[in-house]
């Protein structure tokens, strides 16, 4: 066969195989890197999802707390009006006190309603804060797992350049640590 002629693909030897027919180190590193990249993408997606849920819960807590604060401020305003009515009843003549009594009762009932609603919102805010904290824990673990995946990919790249097999084991240890942290994010 003339050296300028091309051999058909079916006859070309598989590049990357050793003489014994085993896959070369570079092939193993390429497959390992692809697996790591897929795991990293999944971990990143889960981390983003958990973080978004934590932020939503924190925003919900803040909104409910702000609304509760508004109600407590209104409660104080109604309480001030009630005290003014009580003072007016003491100062005003007996004939005018009936109108003051009606307003006084109105303010007392308003205060009860406002207090109940404000307490409910305070409790709901606390629950949303607890949920946010609960979701923050898995997010931290997922960030740590993603960092170990990135380290494993970097070490795998160095292993491909230097052809040092022990670096593949180091990358594998980093990947294993990542898997442990990934699992701990949801089950611990």
C-alpha cells in the first residue's frame, strides 16, 4: 500500500489502545472527566435549586415580618386612640360619654383583632426563617461537593498531561469525597 493512500476506517487500528488491547490512561482519564463533569452539573443544579428555595423562604419571612410590624404599628395607633378616649371620658361631661364608650369598645375590639393577626404573622415569619435555615445546610454541603468535583477534574487534567497514574487515584479520592458530601447534603 502506498503511504499516501488512506486506509478505510474499518481497517484503521483503534488509536489509544495499548499493544495488549487495553484502554490507555488517557482514555480512562477522558471517561472519568466526563463522568465528573456530569456529576458536577447535577450538583450545581441541585445547589442552585436549594439556594433559590432558601432565598424564597427568607424573602417570605421578611415580608411576613414587615407586615406584622405594620400591624403592630397600627395596634399602637389604635391603643393611643383608646387612651385618648379614656381620657376624654374622664374630662367630658356625663352626657357626652356614651359616644366615647362606643368608640372605646370599637378600639378594644380592633386591638384584639390586630394583635391576633400580628402574632400569626410573627409565627409564620419564624417558620419561614426556620425553613430557610434548614435549606441553607444542604446548600453548603452541595457547594463543598462541587468544589471537590472541580478539584478532581483539575487533577485529572494534570494526570493526562503528566501520565502519572497516582494522580488518577488522587482525583478518584477527591471525587469520592464529593460523593460523600453530596449524599450528606440530603441524608444527614
